[in-house]
């Protein structure tokens, strides 16, 4: 004959919290000197969560949701029990979702809603409940820190995205404005190139001064005129309006002359240069 083996008993319990950040503690006739969290045994054929909901309803009359597993504790041969027993405590946290507090009963002769930190400081808790409350506080702190860190990261990302969008908007706005202004600049340059009078004429001297100021301002805001004279044709920066035939192989593919200036803004093409390109006959 072999000796019958004994196995631990599974017990579920929950720290029930309300919307005010308080937790529920109870006292029973079994251990009247200590406060504890409500719970009870898991029955055959019952899931742990179903057992928790049933036990909470039977003891307190309350309904719970947002159930989360927190910790596992071994309670081996506790002194306060009249028999040798090994409990496996499955600790949960759960949100108070409804129901009404039950009348006093054998499992709950007294109850109290209290802040978790006040429970540790002011109440006499049984050792296992004390551990459960401490771990609940630690979890809440970690969750809040995690939320804070995530919120901070989101805020920093928002600042970066906002700054990027502002920069993109500024660049776009500058680009649109430049597309309106650059033709004026080009016309002023053309006026100088096609002036047939003396270079000492006061008006042309004034125009040259304006063009120089114009050029200085454009350079300060990042506008760069595309070089074309003597350069090889670059389809990324130039638009070939027509070809000019040549016998010189060295000139093949080279810009013959510029028809309209092209520009870049902070390295980005905003206006392609329009050119005539040499091609072999």
C-alpha cells in the first residue's frame, strides 16, 4: 500500500481598486486581528478567473473587471491554521465595476476602502496581504513611470515633428515666394545684359547695385544659381531647349548657352536651368 499523496490548495484573491485609487480590505471571523484581501479556493472544473469573480461576489457582492495577474505566493503550513496545509496564493488586481456591498457574513465581518500606502502605514495586515499590497504599489508606480516615459517620449516626438513640419512649411513657403521673386531678378539681369548705352549711365549703375543686393539676399537665404556656362549638360539640374550642332568632339554634350537661369534652395532644385546643348553633327 502506498501512502496517499497530498497536494497544495489553490487560492485566488484580488486587490480590488475603485476610481478614487482606494483598495478594499476585509476582516473575517477566522482571522479577526488582521486585514486581508478577499478571495477563496478554486473549485474543480473552474478557471482561476471564474473562481475569483465567484468568490468576490459571494464574499462582498461586488463585480470586477480589468483583472490582471500580479504574483504567486506559497503559504506553507501557516501557524494560524488548525491543520497542516499548503496554499498556493494567486494574487490578482481588479477594478470595481459594479454591485453593492454585501451584508456582514462569516467571510467578511468588516471592510474598509483605503489608499494602498495608508493600508501599509496604518493597518495591521496579514503577512501575505502585506506582500500583495506592496507589489501592487510597486506595479502601479512602474505603470505610472512607464506611462510618464511614454508620454514624455510622445511629447518629444511631437516637438520634433512640429519643428520638422514648421521647417518644411518655411522651406515650402520660401520656395513659393522665390518662384514669384526670381523672375524679377532674372529680368533685372537681362536688362543689364541687353543695355546698349554707356556703362556709366546712372540708371544702369543703379540697376547693377540692386542686382548685387538681390544676389546677396538670395545667397543668405540659401539660394544658389546653377552654373551652366562651360559645364556638361546635367539632366538633374538643366532642361535642354534645343541642340546646337558642332564638329568639336570636346564640346559634345556641353552647354552652348543659357537661355534662363536655374536655382537651388538649400540644395534642393526649385527651378531647372534652360539651356542650349552642343551635339555632334
